[in-house]
């Protein structure tokens, strides 16, 4: 497993609870998706949230990162998560 730390700052006025799925794509189109956490994260306006995420495969030269926000099994209406800032850092290879 290749571990990454996802650091997200949102600017939604209302609190959002849900799950983030990360998809990494290289320039050749190879794709790998993260495993979702079992517990929902809480996102508040201008508050940083750090999420540990893992991938079964490592992509050396990342060309594109895609995030999907889902409330999954949480009850309530669907909402967007508005991201102000995001950083994805490899824990297996910190120099990347």
C-alpha cells in the first residue's frame, strides 16, 4: 500500500460531513483510486482537514488528481464541497 496525506481547506459556509475518494492519473492515462475511510470527515469553512489515504499502486509522475466527495450512507441532501486549497503528499516517498 502506498500512503498519501491529503490536506484540504474548504470554504463552504455550512459544515459538510462525508467521504473523499482520490483518483490519480498519469500522462499515459493510467489510473489508481484511493480506498475510502470508514469514518466520515467533517469539513468546516477555512479549517484544514488531513486525511490519510492509501493506494494499491504508485504512480510516479502524476498528471491529474481528481477528488470525489460523497455523503455515502449519511442521511440528508447532497451537497458540493468547495475546496479552497488542496495538497497531496506521498508518505512513502516524501521528496515527491
